[in-house]
C-alpha cells in the first residue's frame, strides 16, 4: 500500500512539483489514507454493507464518515454515477 501511495504522490507532483507547497501534507496524511481507503472500499464492494465489511466498520461509524466525506460529489466528478 505504501508503494501505491508513493507512486500516486510522485505522479501528482511530477507535473507541478509546487502544487503541495502550502498544504500540511505530513499532518494530513492519515486523513488522505482514510479517504482513499474509504473510496476504494466503496468502489470495490459496490454497496455500503460490503464496504463496511471490507473496512471493519459498524454502520454508525461508516455513516458518520460517509456524511463527512462528500462521496457523491467524488463519483460525479469521476463521471461514475453508479455509486
């Protein structure tokens, strides 16, 4: 998983190395990873229940995080309206 995150970061910075200059990347890393895992679990499972199983979350924690993360906007931005 570390390699994938490293590659994504390298790709993001290869075109514009100053794009993350003013962001607190080190402090925000856990949030980036949680968001990525959450979105990946939803994409893989295709259902909330399946994503909860993958992540080992109960419904309350899952729905709380889902409300904080604007997941519908993420999928619309990607052009995938299936989720």
